[in-house]
C-alpha cells in the first residue's frame, strides 16, 4: 500500500511538472541513486517476463532499471509506468503495446527497437537513441529533445496535442533539436509538436498533420510533403530546400512566417 501511494504521489508530481512546459527535470538530482541505479538484474527482468501472460503482462511500474542491458528482450505489453530506464540498453527490444507513461529514458539506447502501439505519456527521453526504431501507431507525448531518430518510423503515430483534453497544460511531443533524418512520419499527427531546429532531411511527411507545429529553424531539405497539412505551422528560418510534393501539400498558404523560409 505504501509503495502504491508513493507511486501515485510520484505520478502526480510528474504530471504537475508537465504543466510547466513538460520540464520534469527541474530541481531534480539526475545523479542520485534513484535515477542511475538498478534494483533488478537482467535475469530478474527475464524472470518477471517469463511469469507474464497475455492477460497479466509483466508489471515493472516504478522499478529502477537504469544502466541495465536489456537488449533484445521481449517486453510486449509490459507495464513500465514511471520506471527509471536512464542509459538502459534496449537495442532491438520488443516493446509493442508497452506502457511507458511517465517513464525516464534519458540517454537510453532503443536502436532498432519495436514500440508499435506503445504509450509514452509524459515520458522523459532526452538524447535517447531510437535510430531505426519502429514506433508505428504509438501515442507519444514525450520529451525527445536532442534524440537521435535516424530512419525511425512514427507512421500513423499520435504526437500532437489533443485540444479536447488539455486540463493539465499543453501535452504534445517535444522534438527540439532531434535528428530525424529519413524519418517515416506518413500520416502521423504532429499538430502543435515542438520541432524547432529538428533535422528532418529526407523525411517522409506524406499525409502528416503539421497544424500549428513549431518548425522554426528546422531542416526540411528534401522532405516529402505530399498531402502534409501546414495550417498554422510556424516556418520561421526553417530550411525548405528541394522539397518533394510541395505543390500537393495542404494549407501551405496558411503557414506562418513563410517569408522567412530558407529556400536555397
């Protein structure tokens, strides 16, 4: 009971901080044992997964798993809510349908991991490595500032703000300064997402919603923008050099600061 109350309090604290521009690291000691240590070994995690079933997935809520090598593990549908996975190696891991709400994944290695349909609500993933990861259909309102997502798929994923449910403040993905070269974002919801100074060279944004997205300083060189919706997107100082399908983009005339675009 005490542990449940503590986790509930932690969740409320995280959500409260989310209302302050999703900055959950303010006033926190990221070098403390709670953030950098592990209370379980890889073998312990494997044992928990072995006991799991389709009706009762592995529950690792609030567990300290930072720094572990969990590469290649099948964590499908695992519950990792508020877990600490800072600098954890999850390369090639399967996290389809996993619950990673409010989880800490600072500097985590998710290279080539599968997170199809995963939930990442208020997750802290600054500088995480997600190159080649598959996040198709995932729900992502995470802070991915400075993350590496080269060749990552977020096709059909939801990263945008749901304006029908914003009582806790603007909840959307933050991808500021992230490297998303060759990103697959086909039909993704990127409305109101913070993409300032992000690298989107060669990204496939076909059918994506960029409504009211912040794209200031972003590099969209060679991006595919067929049917992408730019309604209200802020393009101040963004690079839009040799885009593919701009004549077929939606509402480009309604984008903000088009006169400040870098076109060559």
